[in-house]
């Protein structure tokens, strides 16, 4: 890949939103990341909130950020787009994911975000719907397409692979990545020419 092509690549941060013991999120995230990495125009940064370990208590604005927050900030600021992988707990999304959104502000602005949600029969639709409102408040742009995985734990293949062949997940991931890439490029160009007013 040439230097110019490398510069044109879009940086996508894929965020694993669950920190629960025994969580299914890493399995879903690894599947999605594998598909995203097939695209030469994308550079993927996988961010696992369980490993990042952001504090749950936010500091005052005039206080220096805690070390985990300061370490994550440049990764989010350097991203052109985000994909949030979230479970649905009690018709909503996990508290650590809300804290992760709240710790930052400018890092999210004028960038697209897509959602890969999983859960029981709803497939995480309630969690994704609430996240659209939350990210809108920090001036991110939620793309229309998303991946919804109802009863995802039932999609294991006989050999233990996930998901099994024949699911519609791949088609949903393709459409989501298509829309995310379009918005990421458009908004990156817009930010370069006209700083986002906040």
C-alpha cells in the first residue's frame, strides 16, 4: 500500500461495550472486526472497555482526567468513525458504556457511529435506540444501518464457530460498513474544510 493510500484510510474504533463476566461481546466484536479488516480502506482499532477500565465516577471539568481516560482520548480523537458493540440489559445498554460516552465530548463530534447489538428476541434494538439518542447529544451522527443479533447464542456452528453459515449477519455487516464508510469520508472531509461549530 502506498503512503497516499495509507493516509486515505479511514480509522474506525470498534468499542466493546460490555464488561460483564462471561460476556458475549468479544465474540461478536471479533466477528465484526474480521469483516471490517477485509476492507483495504479501513484501519481498525478494537477498544475493549473491560480492558480500558474507565472510572465510573466522573471528575469535575477543571480536574485532570484519570490515567485511563487520558490514555483512551487520543484513540477516540484519532478515529474517523465508531462502531459500538453492545448487549441489551433490561431494555437498555450497559452502564460502563454510558460512562465511556460521558467521559469524552469533542472526540465524538461530527463523526459517524454504527451499532452492532445483541440480546434476546429484540436483538438489542432497545439498547441501540437509546444509544442513538445519547450519541446525538454529543454531536455524533448515527448511521441508519446496523447489525441486530437476536438470540445470537443460538447461532453457533457444530464446530463451535460463530455465527453458523446461512445467517443474515454478514449482509447486515456489509450494509453497515458501506454506510459507515460513506459517512466517515464525508464528515472527515467536512471537518478538514470547516471546523465543526460547538
